[in-house]
C-alpha cells in the first residue's frame, strides 16, 4: 500500500513536524513499507487487540500500592527544561482561549 | 427559548480522586504545593520510565460504579490519547477509550415535581494534565506539572437532561455521591470537580439530535445554570432566524454571563488512540468488587429515606438536607447545641428538634438560597440558631417573633440574641407576671368587664389587647388567652 503525499503531510502535521519535499517522498516510501509489514501481522489469527492479556502476565493485574513518596527536587525537575521562570517551566505563550 | 424547541444536554464531569499518590507514580496527589515540587520522571514524561497503576484509584472507580449502578467491567484497557499541549509532557494522555472501567448506571434527578433517571453512558479512568498559567506573564506561559498524572474519573452522561435545573441537580447529586463514598472531595474551586456540557436544541417531538455545542469553564453550579440558560437562548434565536448552529466549543464568561466561541481548530481533532503498551489490560478479581460492595457507606438515596423518617419530614425536604451538606452539618451542630438547652430547661430534645428542622427548612433555607453560606456562620452560627429555637420551645418567644428576629439578624449581621435584647422582644410566659397584668387591666376597665360578663363576647378581644399592650407585646398569646378566660370566668 503506497501512502499518498496528502497522507504523509497529515501525519506530519499531527506529529508537529514540517517536512521538506524530499522528506515527504522519503517517508511516503518508508511508512508504506512499515504499514505493509503490519498488514502481514494482521493476517495472523490473533485475538482482537486490547482486552487480551499475554500468557506471561497472570491476572489480576499487578497494581501499585497507594503510598506517596518524595518527588524530585524542583531543581532536578526543571534541569532539562529549555527555559524556566522561578519554579515554573516557561513556554511560548499559549494563545488565550475564548477572547 | 421558543416553546417549540426542546433542550438536550449531556454532561461530562472530571473528578479528581482522593488518593495519596498519583495514578501511575508515587508522587503525592495534593493541591496547592509550590509549583513543580510534586513531580518525578514518570509524570514528567521522561523517556524510559514505566507507569504502574495505583490500586486505590481502581478501588475508588469500583466504588463509584457500585454507587451509581454501573456495570463494572472485569477487563478494561488503557489507551494513549495524543495531542500537543505544554501541560501534557508525554505528548499523550493515558486514558481509557474502547474498553472503559464502567458503563451504564443512572442518577435519579429532580425534574419539577417528579424524579427522572439520567442515564450514564460511561465512566473511565485517566490522568490529569498539568496546569498552564498566563495571568500577569508577558510573552510566555508558565507550566506547573504538580497536577500531571493525578487520577481522574471522567463521568459521561447520556443526553438525557432537558432543563438547566435538571443539569444542576444532576451535578449536585453526583458530587454528593462522590463525596459520601470518599471517591473525591468534589471541591469545585480547586478543580477536583469540573464540568463540561454538550448542548443542542431540537423541535419538540423529534427524536433526532440537533447540532451540539460544547461548553467549558463553568466552575460553579450557578455558572452551569447561567451558561445553559444563555446557550439555549442563543441557539433558539439562531434556529428561529433560520440560521444553523455551528458545532464548536464555547467558553462561559462568568463576568458577562455569556458563552463565547473558543479559537476554532482548523481541523477535526485526531487523537490517534491506541492501547497503552506499557500497561497490561486491567483485570479485576470479582472478589475485590464484592469486598468493596460490602464496605460501601450509606448511599444518598438511603440517607434521604432515613432522615425523612427520623425527622418526620417529606422526602423532598430530606433530600435538601442530604444534597446541601453545609445545611446538614449546620443542622447536626444546632441539634447538639439544642441538647444543652433541653437539659437545662428540662424539656424533651425532640420537641426542640422538630421546631429546629422546620425553621431550617423554611427560614434558613430561604436566606441560604438568597445569600449562600454566609448565613450559616458568625452571628448566625448553629449555636445562635439553637438558642433562638430554644426560646421558642420554652415559649419565651413566639414562632413569628423568632422569624422576625431571624430576618432582622440576617439583614443587620447581628446575632439573634442581640436583636432580641435590642428590641426587648423576649416573650413572657410566666403565669404570675401575666396574671398580674390581667388583674391590673381588669381593675382599670370595670365597665368593659361587666359588659363582657353580661354577654358582650367581643369585649374579650379588647381586654386581650389591653393586657398585651401592658406587657409591651411580650405576653405569650396562648397563655394570656387561657389566663384571661379563667380570670373572667371567676
């Protein structure tokens, strides 16, 4: 199945990516090959995705006990941020919704 | 709204859960901490981390499902919902899409004089996003991720709601259930109970739906009511002019009482849901559900019936006390305060409680509807109300005087005790004092007394008036009548 240029651009927009003309062409081919591979998997007689639990994971599902523990110091939490302001992450202004 | 249209509303409520930790990590689930002090690699969306589901969040979901009569699915699945926003560090929200934890169920809602079931469509678990702040910041926004990963239940109703009043009652009932089952604190100011509405109109008798508009940003019951009233008028006017309603998201502006269109998105949202590969399907042990069922507290509907029996009041009145928790707490406290008065005065507590409940459901409720929670505190505290009703029970104040005192107290901000003192209002029920006034009045009006004894019955009223005047209006009318008859009969 060959992806159209339109489909590639749509996926790029959803992923917040801007592609050059060459990239569009490149990904049309590359993504198509991935989809073809998944299509092969689809032909296998597998249970519908979602509800199936693998043989390895025995129900009931393991859960985390509701106990809180110390979080990261705020300095560490912000250490990878491109920009910060006091204890906040600083990001380009989000358009005020509404008016 | 034109009478030819019918309003169709479905509500979506996001409720934060009362867990200690977040949904998929061990960070504390707490409101009001300094920004970004409750985060870790999991809720910050760092690469390579793995979410593990919080047991308590699942338990609270089960409990809510049991309380609302939902089907609790022994298998449910978490999905990734993708979108880009600065408050969503992973670039996707872990939610439930195709297989939610709960489906079905209903909430009985007051609709005029009747009660209608509003059916529930589904309830699913998901994580909250962080918080964006814009106010007072130039050319940037600030992000606080303390809220990112806090557990939520999203409760989606069927489009069964037909009036703004039903919508508000639905929300009050739901909030009450969330609180009484310990699932959520339901705090609207802190955002633990957030509501969106889908609103459309259709010609009466039609079974298809009109174009719906989603309304956001209604953070109080009053605003929900206002927003729905406004939106129905707006859509009604459009349709009557032959125009069409645009499917869009609108925000309620509490300053103007209007809804305004949000910046419209150029294309339909595509969330690209798929099963969350890091969390296996949630498989529940049926025994767990049974255990939760056994430990559920009294549900609001049961409580209504019990209170109705206990206080000898109607179910509608009992419901007010159940839904409006502040009033219920006020009643409880006032009842305790009344106990002291009853012990001191040597009268049965029930006698005072009956008066208290009636006073609360009429006088206090009216002022509470008008002025809100301020009429339950300070100079009008439960102790003050108990004192006022103790005076009525001991017949030192008539009921109508008590109502006047209360009204004056509400308006002036003074305590009832102070009002009574200032206006010298307390009622005199002492037989000795009233008897003395009677003797004086009879002595001052010998000819009227004679005429009455000769058969002029209507002079009785005149004599009552004279005694009342002498008492400065403070004589207990029943006592006065009784004693005067006795005196004249002699």
